[in-house]
């Protein structure tokens, strides 16, 4: 096992910089997820850790050893790809043992490692099959097993579940989480799916446009986002955003009026700078933070577009009089059979025009 440290890591293609001075410390045995929209640089960052991409500046260290000029095979890492990358003409056993045999690893030790990996992943009965005889989930287990037999210091996962259907993704998330607990090895996992990030990670690194926006534990990012981007990206359904303006202020709080909703005013305590009266702001409300209406002075009446019933929970897709889209979470039994609904804003977040968190 090993800690991984990225210090002011840069990546340029010509004059175009795509990773802008990333600083990330990953503890020994930690499970860290890089998450962000397509094109944010998360896979590039992973490939630089693996040595598959050169870095343009900064340092990458594994187990306190700088790896900038170390070949991928010498870094003590194993990588699991989205495409499985199994040899179609080989059996599962041959796929698992191939890399070790090619490096001259002793036969007895190779057999031990393959047996251990097959038992951990519960694929012992599949050892004689070829990849075409396996399901998607089984192929992914074999791909992970090929990484396990290397007994690496660090596992790297590059969107390994994106080719699986929804049910298998859930199953494999549980398998990967169980694998981390059993092995205790440092794992770095890349995904664009924030649900995977929330359920798997000890800590999440949120990336946008090659910048690290925030690093923290899943619930810390959910409850205390630094900015509007993190607030909107972490959580499903995502946070609602409503335009507002400051209509009152003192040294500790502001009163915000929602645009187009003169009777809907929210008192916000502040930890940072207090915006001036008249300043434009953005109010963030998570779907579960809407009340039933009629409670307090932050009631809001919205038109209902669509209702999704998901067992005991329903999501109401609605819009304000000003045309802003909202998602409201409700117990299925409490969804009204009407074209509009009055809700109260029970908890909210406040951002300035640039998306920085004010509270």
C-alpha cells in the first residue's frame, strides 16, 4: 500500500493547458474518487499517475518516491479500464496469469495469486471459460482480478462500470467497495457519475475544466459545497437554483427576495462577507429541503409539469412563475393531484453572481 501525492501537477498539449496545478494528497489505503463532467481532466490526471501520460509540470509521488520519470511498469500500480481489455482467445485463468508469466514470475507464486484473486472475486467456477462466454459483470470481475494478481501498491480505475447496465452497476459498486475493505489498498477511481462517487469514496475530488474545485468526504461536499458548481454536481437530483436579490442586511445575515416572487423572502445567516442591499444572488435549495407550504414566510407556489413516482418517494418537476425549473422531493402519499403546489423553503444555500458560496 502507498500514499499518492500530486503537487502543482500541470498538463499541456502545446500551448493549451488542461490540468492547472492540481494539488491532491491521497492517504495510504484511502479510496478517492475523481469526479466531474466530461472533459474536466479526470482521466488525464489518472493516466498521469499511471505514467501513461507525461506531466508538463509539478510532481507525482507514490509511497514518497517521485514518479515523474519512472516507467508505468515500475510504479507499483495496476489499472482497470472501461473496456475490460481481456484477451479473447485465452481462458479466464490464462487472462489472470498472463502478465505474471510474461515477467517470469515463479509458477507456484503465480498460481497462488490467481487462486487468491479468483476467490476474492468469486469467479473460481469461471476459470476455464473465455471472455465471450461471460456476462458484462463477469468480464469486469476478471479485469479487476488481473489487477489484483499484480499485488499493486495502488489500484487505478478508469470509469470501469460505464459499459454495464443499471442493475449490474449497482452490484459492481458493492463488489468494488467490498474489495477495498478486504484488501485495504489505496484506490483511485474516475467517474462522471456522482452517485458512484458518493457511494464508493472515502473522499471525492471534484474537477471542472482542469481545476480542482473541492476535495472532501461525500456528505461534507453534499452539505457544505464551496461553490454553485459543486452544489449542482453533487447530489441526485441536483440542487435547485433560484435567482434572488438582497432586500435587507445586517452584520450577520441578509434577507433575500426571490425574483418574481415578491412575497417569498428568506432570511440567511452568513459566515462570510455580507452582500450589499440590491445585490443579485442565487438561492440553492435541494429537492428534499422543500416543506409542505404554509409554514413560515418562505412559501412559494409553483406549477407542476411532471411527477415521477419511485416507490415510496416521488419527484415533482415544477417551475416558478418566473420560469425557473425545480425538482421537489415528496413522500409518494403526499403528492397533490393538482396543477400547482405551494411549498416552503426550509433550508437553503446562498451564492453570489459568480457562483461562490456566501453561506
